[in-house]
């Protein structure tokens, strides 16, 4: 045993002389000091990383058997759709790999939404973590792209018509839209060319960027250190050393979290992989048919809040962003110098002309994209003197509660066929959603916050 | 252009006519009953395969429900010895008006908030009634104005719809009515199997994995407690 140990030590010395292996381990695990009061909410970052690894590994095996081919086989079924069924039936353990991947996609979003919620609770996006946050927003956008392109690959009715709806959004862009849509689809309708594009995006282009961004996200986090539920930098604490090393304390805690997470995850994979039609939609078991549009095309649940925002922008509703823009520019004109006043007035006029002349469908797409982009502004919108919800005042708590409610309501409505009343509710939800961000500089300044503890409460 | 396409896409839907909301009967779970699955496979070949393919179901998956090679070959041949297969799509369009859908995944595709796809199929196949206004002479209370004729009519007999929208048996079929329910449930069980042959394997492994993870959970908790007892 002693001999083996000394051999291993010499091997490690050999490697360390050529590559900073021990230094990396110390920097990222054994001597990476983290606050000791990280709670339940802090597990979702690590779980998101786990889901990424799971999706990559299962995805590799799926790509071995999947065929991105929209042509019709001898039985009248598109080859792509049939190849998924071959994986489900005739590839050994193919059903498990496919269900892990399909459940993994939805659970990835669950985990990421909870990860983001943790940042909202404890103000993890605030200075000095702006870059961690911005990289996170970019990761989320990649995740949306990879989920959308992957969903098209199963080539069922929902895949096909969902792709049709999303690709048609591009054609609402003034002037270049219709040509851009054809360039993206590779055809006038979603077809074989689109499927090939989605395959390339899903298996290589987006994941490559995604993995790079995740690495940058972690590197940036290591630079500034983890936030904690008190929102007070533990490095500024009075006794100076309340941090504990990541390894072994948080590694063992993560192992426990992993066990707690894998139990419900496996229960879904093995006992209800369709999850009531939310993780695998029933209509998607019907092969894509360009001649039969389903009565109602619903997006996957994780896109539905954004889809709701898209649909909420009806021609009548455009007056709401019109008013908001007007108020904003009046404020700018009131406070700024005369040369800027002129440009502001010009921009306001252009915006008004745009709202008046360009189709509401375009503004719906702008609102949908904006509803994701606006997250990036969060570090500069929050002017609260404290970070954590524990010490924030009433307005911030109320705003967060309203925001979460609007997100859930928009999510529900996005999966329902639109009616007059539901559209009205989704418009109210859209206003609340954007108000949470855009009014943040106002209500966080007005808030009466509690004083933060000078040092962390252990 | 896209608007035109969407309008065009709706036309077949109108011709198809969606079904009204009907309460679905619960299909008995026969997923572990090899006899029922085999009987369902035989019924499928005898009554359904003339129009409906099950293209995703391969030979090996029929072996899995205990059918021998001789049975599979013998069953799938018509009395003349010709291998049975669905009619060509051109013939189907001429005689029935549309190509009958492939049924490999029908019990998954027909799932809804009303019930599982198996419930839907089990109810649908027991809800045909006489309707002289339809080209086939049959209508269905689950899918109103269905294009499919009642191919199992010899087995079920003839039902008519009374004034309260209820179905009444007016001319019994060869087997007794309860036997017809068994026949349909066997056929449903076979198609549920065809929709996901791995389903029973999946559940079996599910129990194994959950037990394994529970043990892992206990160990992980003990490990965490051991390390964290020094902190605080």
C-alpha cells in the first residue's frame, strides 16, 4: 500500500511539473472557500451542470441512431420520426437513453428556472457578479435555441407546426423578414432543409457555444466567489474567516442533493416519461404532416411564458408600449441638455411611427425577445442598498411575488388556446412582467430596507 | 404566402371533422397478459391490417410477446398464402376516401386529459352505431362522422343511437356482449404494447433504480452528516 502511494505521489509530481493539476484542484475545490450558510437554493447550479453532462452524453448516443431526414419511408412515415421509434424499440436501451434525454430537457429548464430564482432571491446578479449574470443570460438563450432545435428533430406534428410558427416570426420583420425566413428555413415551408439545419444547430453549433459559456460562467464565479443568502460578502466579515472549503463540505452536500434530485427524476423517466403530455406531447406521437395543421399549436411548457408575451401583443395592445416609450422619452427630454432633447424627440417620433405602421406581430416578436434580453439589465436596474430578499423592503418583495405570479400565469396561458378573456389576462401578465424590470430603479430606491448584519449569521 | 398556407392547412381539418367530447371507458390493463397480447395480435392481423399498418413494430417485438416464428408467419398470411399487408394508398383513397393511419403509436397519440390513449381506443371500438346517412352505414359516438367502417360488426352486432344519445344493441353479434369487450380489450392491449414495447421493462427497471437510489440517499445523508458535524 505504501509503495502504491509513493508511486501515485511521484506520478502526481510528474504531472504537476508539466500541468497545474494540484493547483487546479486546490483553486476550484479543496481551497476554494465558500460561505458556510449556502442553503437549498444553491444546489441548482450544480444540478444544471449535471443536466448539461447528461444531455451531452445521452445526446451522443441518440445522434448515433437518429436520422435527420424528412423524406417519407416505404410505410409512409418520415424517416426522422421513424428513426426515433427505432431508438425507442430496437436499439438496446434506446428507450432509456431517449427518455433520459427528453425528460432531461424539461428538467434542465426546471433546474435553470430555480437557479435563476435563487439569484433573484439573494441578489446574486449585483456588483461584482455582473459578468457571471450576463454570461448566465447568454447561457439561457443558448439553452432556448438548443431546446427549440432539438424539439424539431423528433419531427412529430407539434415539432413541425411549432417550427412553422417560430420560423414565421422572422417573416414579420419589416423589409428583410420574408427573405430572412426563407434563408433560415431553407425553403418556403418547414421541410427537409429546416430539419438538417436544426440537426446541425442542435448537435454541434449551439452546444459548442453553450459549453464555452458555461466554462466562462464558472471561471467568472470563481473570480468573485459565491454569493450567499445574507447577500453580505463573507470576505468582508469581521472575523475574516467564515468561509469553508468547497471540498469536502459542499461536495458531500452536493452528493446528498444529487440523491434527492435523482429520485424524482428517475421516477419520471421510468414511470411517467410523458409527464401528462408536458414532457412528451401526445400530438407529437403523430408524424409531421404538412397538410394537417393541428387545431391548436402549443409550445413546450418551458417556452410558454415567452410565447404568451408574443401572443399578448395584439394591434390594440401596441398602445401600451407606445405609452411607456412616451413616458420614458418625456422624462429624458425633461432632464437632459438641449442637444440631447432634440435626439430624444426624434427617437420618440421614430418609435411612434414604428408602432403605428409596423404590424403588431413584429412588436410581439420584439416583446418576446425583449422579455429575455431584459434579464441582462438586472444588475443595473436594481438600486437597492441591500442584496438579499432577507433585508429588502416591502416593495421589492411585492414586486418579486407579482413577477413570479405573472411568469406562472403567462406559462399556463401560453399552453391554452387564446380567448378574449385569456388574451386580456396575458396582456396584464406581460405588463407585470416588464414592470418588474423597468420600474425596478424606482421601487428599489423607494424601499425601506432592513440593515444587513455586519457579519454573516452562522 | 404563409397566411395562404395556413388557410390551406385548415381545409383537410374541416373535411376530417373533429370528434365531440365523450366520456371514455377505462381499458383493462392487460400489459402482462401474454395470452391477451397474442390474441390481440391475431385479431389485428385478421381485422385491422388490411388497412392500417403498424410499421414501427418489428418481427423481434412479436417474438417478445411469446409468438413463435411459425405463428407469426402463419398468422400474417391470408388463406391464399399471400403475405398480408395494408392496401396501397391509391386504393385506399379510392375506396375509403383517405389512407388509414399507421397504428403503431395510436394509444400514445390519443392520450388526452379525458383518459389514456388505450381508454380512447377501447371506447372508440365499442361505440360504432348504425347511421344510414353515412357512406359506410356506420357512425361513432367517440369520433363523430368517423371515416372508418365498423369492421368488427360481426363480433359486436349492431347498435343504434337512441334519443338520449345512448347506444343500444339491437342485433347481437356472434359472441356475447361481454366477450366483445374482452376482444376489444385484447386488441387494445396489443396496440398499447405496439406503441411502447419497452414499457414493462421500463417499469421493472424503475423499481430497481428507485431502490438503488434510496440506498444511495441513506449513504449520502450519513456522509454529509459525518462531515458537517464539525461546522456551526
